[in-house]
């Protein structure tokens, strides 16, 4: 039985109290058992309140749609700072980001060049190209023209569909000008604590399901960030490891890999990595995880995190 979701965002009302946050499957718990952390309880229950109970399922976890997550205007200067060579050499991080930006701009400009003079077959190729981008870059603006095309609308004659295609491409360029650059080999993943205690201090475990129902994991260094972090220490270079035997037994037993799109943080050590990243927590925060080898290698300076409450 592999039908259970890996995790879910919930709202729970009980005895006049209110709790909200993320729950994840755990084989150690008895059936019909929910465990809440203190941070999830927003309004404490009261003995004098009635016994009414409600459980609202806001969202279940799913594998990330996009292949390339996007940077933000806050993240770019932090990456630039981290890419500086101690001896004042070339900033390879900036070079890599500019190369990515130039490639996407070149692709957009090719698609924007005389799109209204294409025949039906050329329009079909353009549509499918945009379909690939909609999945890879998570561009919601592309969905409407794709839906119209799939419904049988002829893009070579329908003026409205042509305008939608142009607007979707222009919207992509606007995102680029706002600092939202699609980064290869990156994902937006929900953060969870490793309550097994088997991840060592400073380690994370990325769990992502692929379309074929297999669970992917990574064994390399990765960059982790959460918007809107502004401090240089809000981007962390950490060691990513495969799930331990205890993580597999407790969290992955009976779980559908298609519902996996998470990053587990070690709970060992003086301070959680998530807390180091803009004082984040595990009540629904989503983290940008970059596992592109070139970008990770170009991350030269690990700045100490901002001092906060451990």
C-alpha cells in the first residue's frame, strides 16, 4: 500500500484551540494519532471550551512541478557576494548567472521574432516549446494559450490566441528583468524536521518523486535559501545525503513517491539549518534548493548566519 501522502498542510480546531502547520506520515505513531509541536498551536485549547473538533486539509505534498525554480531580486546579490574569490579573482557565480540569463533571453527573443507570420505547423512547434517551458520554468501565464491550442483553436488564424502567446513571452521577459532567473537543477521544496535524529548536524535529505513513481535522492552539496532572506548567511551550502534506514522506515513506508517533494533538516546540533536561513521554521516554509554542480562549486564564501534565537 503506497497511497499515503508524505505530508500535508492542515488546520485543526480542538477544545477552542487552533493549530496549523505541516504534518508528515510516521510509521512509529499508532493509527488515528496526530502529534502537534508547540509552534503549530496558535491558540491554546481551554478546558472550559466545548469538545468540537475539526480537521481541515489545506494541501497535500506533491513532487515539484518545475524543473527550474527561479531566483529573486533578494537572492541574486547574496549569490554574487558568495561567489567572490578571496584573492579577488573572477566571480564565477556572476558569470554563470549571466550565462543562464543570456540563454533564456535569446530563447525568448527567437520565439518573439515574427510569431504572427508562422504557419500552423510552425505555431504547433512554438506551442509545444512553450509547453516545455511551462513545466520547466513553472510559467502559469503559458497555461491559457496551451489550453486553447489543445481545445482545437487554430493559432495561425485566431488573433486572441496569438496575442496570448505574445503576452506569455513578454511576461517571461518581465520576470527576468525583476531578477527571477530560472536556475537549472533547482526546486522549491517544503521543509520538515528529521525527528528520527539520524541526520548528522549540518546535513539535509532531499526527497523527490519522479513521474515514474520512483523516489529520487541526492548525495552532494546543495545550496538552500528561503525568500525573503536578505542576510549573506541566509544562503547555506550544506551536505545532502540519502535517506537513512530509519527515515525510510518511519517516513517512506507506505508513502506514494509521487507525493514526495520535501527537504528534511537535521535536528542534531546547537541550531537548526532552517533557523539559520532567515529564521525559518517547519510550519509550511518552502525552501529553494539548488543542486547544479557548477553553481554549488562557485559558492566560495559561506557567511556566518545572522545571530538569532537557536
